């Protein structure tokens, strides 16, 4: 067990009982994950295992078959603290851990599963695994991690070679995937080494050429390919951003041109209305001038008429004066003896004319 993990109190009693009852070489069980901080839970979410959900629990299989079923259910864990083994099985197969490395559970559990004749799984989370800062799983990668994965790969490859003749095609495929996963883990961790740790394999006293061929050279090629891919992605991203800005500039330019054209149109309309105003103003001025000229002519006519009226008034006053003089003369004449004698002498004649006019009126 890891010193900061927790095993439930009755776990060993119950597990041993199942192991003996079914005469098992190995019994698997489940675990939960405890994170010391929420940040760890976010960064190392892959460590949050839910273990078996669909695996045929309780049945007894040979080790390779149970390994395949657990892998298919994404419930397989290489850690020895989720398995209990029969002591004689361990001794008979001379099972032990590789010294001087980390991740030693991987080749040990792999060998156990390929050699077990009777294996089963119990769906019960007896073990509670803690994820903390600076643990083997969370601290920065060093060449020690890389080489440990490589040693695990070599051991698992040897185990697989010995067990291959007795494996079914399905179980053989799963076992090969696990061997390949160790090699890929070694290569992947090599790509994560800091620059000062690169080429650390030159300090190996054995397996240097094999390590370079299988791990460091492919890892460096992968890292170079990844760097080129990242640079290409950055270039494409920069190009996309440039195209986006260029498109944005085109859009803004089009909008400016549209607004400018709109301004030209509005200016033309304003000029048209202004010209119309000038025309209307000219017409108003023309009409005003005409009105002024007409007023001036009327004023001249009025002055002329006033002058004529003054003249007529003077003439009328003169005529009135003459008429009074004539009336005076006429009245004087009428009051004279001769006028009255004349009226009396002409009366019969005037009377006869009046009678004739009444009897024989003259047509108009």
C-alpha cells in the first residue's frame, strides 16, 4: 500500500474468504480516488476511476481472459493494492518486482494475469487511493521515469513471448496492446523531458543502442514532428488571424465606402434641395420685383389719378361756380316781365305739342 492511502477495515477478511472459497490464484477488487485539492482533481481527472460497471463480476476465468474483460470494461488497474494473490501461486511462479525502477506494478501484474489459472473480480471498492502533490504520478518527468517505463516494456515483452503460445487471439491482442502501451509511455515521457535531460541515455551502461532505436530516436522524431506541427498550427493560426483581420479590414472599408457613398448621395440631395431653394428664391425675388414694379406703376397711376381728381375737383368747382352764375342769371331771367310774357304767349303752342305727343307717341 501507499502510505497515504486507505484500506477498509474488513477488506482482507472478506477478500481472503472469497479467494479460498473459489480457489483463486488472484482476486481483483475496486477502488475510489481521493484528491487533496480541487486543482489536482481538475489536472489529473484521468486518475478518477470508476472501475467496473459491466464486467461479469463473480465468475471465475483464467488470468488472460479476466485481463481482457477488465480492459474492455476500462476497469483494469495494474496497481497491486487492488488485488490479493494466493501465496503458493506467487512462489510457484517465482513472481517478484523489478528492482531499481518505478512503475514496477506494471510488469508484475502483467505476469500475474498471464500466468493465473483461476482469477475473478469483486465489485467492491475496498481501497481508497489518494492523489497528492509531488507523488510519483504527479511530479515532473525525469529520465528515471522514461527508463523505468522502458524496463517495464522489456520485462512485459519477455513475459508475453513466453505466454504467447497459450493465448487465444483475443487475449493475445489485449496483451500486445499492454506491451505496446509501455513502450509508448516511455517514448511519450521522453518527449516531455526538459532540454537538460535530453540524451541522458548516453549514460546507460547496457541496452544503449536498443534504447535509442526503440525510445529516444522515435521520441525525438515525434517531438520534432510535434514542434513542426505546433509551428505549422501557429503559422496557420497567424494566417487565419491575418485573413480574419484582412477580411475585417475589407468589411470596414466596404462599410466606409458605403457610408461615403451615402454621404455623397445625401450631399447630392442637399445640393439638389439647395439648388431648388435658390431657384425658388430667385422666383420669389422675381415675383417680388414684379410686385414692386406693379406697386410702383400703381403708385404712379394713383398719383396721376389724384392729379386728375384734383384737376376735376378744380374744374367741378369752376363749373359749380359757373352754374351758380347761370342759375342766378336764369332765375333773374325767369323773374323778369319779358320771360313771363313769353311763357304766357307760348303756352298754347306748348300745350298743343303735349297733346300731340300723347296721341301720337314717337317709337323709340
